[in-house]
C-alpha cells in the first residue's frame, strides 16, 4: 500500500501568487525523491487563494524522508507555511 497525504491550504490575501510559485518549486524538488510516486498541486477554480496538494509516496518511510528533506524544510516549512491562513492535512493508504 502506498502512503497518501492530501493537504488543503488557504493563503493569506495578497500572498497567493507567491504561494503558487513556492508550491511549484516544492513540487519540482519533490518529484526527484526516490520514494515519491505523485506530488500534484492544484488550485481552486473559484478561489485563487486555495490550494490542494495530492501527495503519494511508496510508503510511510518515504513520506518521512520527504519531511526531513532540505527542500521541504527550506521551501515548505521555511517559506510557504508562514504564508498560509489555514492548512489541513489528511492521511490515507491506497487500497491495493
């Protein structure tokens, strides 16, 4: 079974374009991780401040390695998360 995380984030007003740029950089770096299966960023059609990330990893260890990566610490925790008004995470496992 793969390990899945779905994140819904809302950027503070005026920060949505900066957030979109950071999410793009984070996605690009995450795609190079050996345990990453999918890292698909989305933006709400009706509210440009709302983002949804679908993340799938080979297993929980790969997800934990993602959280320990330098790009996650720098881009996500260091720059992106402070721009957010809210951030909700839900974890899943695939049904294979």
